[in-house]
């Protein structure tokens, strides 16, 4: 089967999320005043050919073109040149050759057998490998005792569950400012959890970070498909939160013919990264279901109900959640409310928090505002009392 013949609609959603996240992530990292080096790293562990036969962009081409666009933005705005590293890996030899050709078509030239640069984008460097993902990622992570990766965003989009051992993500997420977006192949994982072949079950255990599958098999046995999926999602989410250094996990459910094909899991330590990914995923929520879980409290939401309501209903629900959490508390900042919204609710900040606070103010549930110049405005430093 040629996986790169034509981009399927359900896969297009996945790549759209990647595309919409990459440039804002680079801007967040490079323009951070604490990042003195102005460096960042993009990683694509299953890079493919870069372009599908129908000429739509694959993940690796999305990353490279995003880096080029951001470089151009930096030059236009007079910012420091961003130092962007891009590591691409593709195991299939023919696909690897096509990938190199497609990268070269963007004006990048080979410096040796795997490193590429461009005179037009002098501070972008691309490495293209032809290895199994485990070997490729291990080499990146073996950076020496006491050393850490530069700020990095890694996209992992395998064809099955046997190529992505959980231990790699444990090691990767120990690095500061490391973010992971992995395509969890739900359909195959779900199908083989109760497989009688011990070798197959062992591969799933390695993939999910479990010692064995007996407990999970017992939990899902006899459950209907929706409950079974919830258990599998909860298990993988808890493993990320409990076994890695990630603090925030968010997932996005992608369906085909009303059945879940894949689930994107995003993991980060950084609340600003979570905020950005929530904004990105929210734009795509009409194509899938998503929930948010954090290390202290897992919040499961019925998105079939959520998605059937309109935006005003969302704002009303958020205003109720904010009030219920802060009721009777004094001198609460808008910044504090934003953090609560990012971590404890499904909602992004843009177009939700301020309208929700406006409702509460009109209802007289928040009063005694400090630090604002106009009524019904909510700068981050504004403080208020909840009645």
C-alpha cells in the first residue's frame, strides 16, 4: 500500500493542526526574551516523502515551509535571525529519496549525505535520516550527561503501534521546553489489546508504557466501544502524566466513518504551549472530539453534547465554571482566571474568557474591580471579588 498516494480527509485534520501550531510555537520560543540563543528544534520522526501524489503537503514539508515563513517574518520585522534546526527521518528508502528531492526543490542543498542548508534561509539547517524511528530518536536523545536539548517540538506519526516505544517519550520529555504531538494509532491498538499472541501484546505494552496488558485487558473486557475508548485514553494519559515530566496532556479524537481511527496526544510542561494547542485544536473541533487532562485532576467531558451546542452556550458554561471555582473569593486576578480556564476547562482564552466575565459582571457576581480603566474590560492584572 502506498501511504503517500493521496491525503485522506481524516489525516488532513491531523496535518492542519500541525500546520496551525508550528509557526506560533516557533514565535513563542524564538521571541522569548529568556531564550538568548534564539534557537529551536523541529523533529519529524516519520517524515514520509514530504508531498503526497495529489501535491498536498505532508508533515515534513509543513515543518520546513513553516520555518521558511517564520524566517521571512523575522527578517521583515527586523528581529534576530531565528536559528532553526529541523530533523527529519524516513525509514523507507524510496520515500527517503523522494523526501530529499522535495526538500531540495525548496532551495536547500546538501552539505554532505544528510545535512542541508540554503543561501536564502541561512540560519535554517535540515538533517534528513534514513533509520528506524527508535534508532533515530535514541541518537537525538543521547546528548551527553548533564546536557539538554534546545527547545524542541516533536511530531510522531507512525503507521502502527510497534514503532513507538514509550520509553523514548519518557526520556524526551525530561528536557526543558520539549513538546510532543503523537498520533496514537487507536484503531490498531484497540483491536490488539486482547490479542492472544504474547509478542503482539508485548509490543502494545511497550507502546503504551505498561509492564503488561493484563490489567488493561481486564478493564476493557465487555465494555461498549465508547467506554472502552475512555479507559484506553485514560490509561495512556495517566502514563504520560505519571511516568514522564509532562504536566499537561491534551488529546484530539479523529474519526473516519464515525469510528475513531487515531487520537492525537499533545504533551508539554509549559502552560503557554497548552494555551496555544488548545487554541489550535479548538479551531478544528467540528471534525473530532477532544478533552483535557492535567496531572492533578482528570476532567472528562461529553463532547457529543458540547459540540451540539452553540458558542453562547459555551460562554455560559464557562462563566458558570469560573464562578463555581472562585465563588466567595476576594482579590482574584484575571490572570488567575485565565490559568484556571486553560488548565481546568476545555475552553481556549480567545473569545471565551472575557465574554464569560462580562456575564458575571452583568449578573453582579463579580465586583470591586481594581486595575482597569474602563468597565467591562479585563486586562490580565485586573483584580475582582467574587460574591
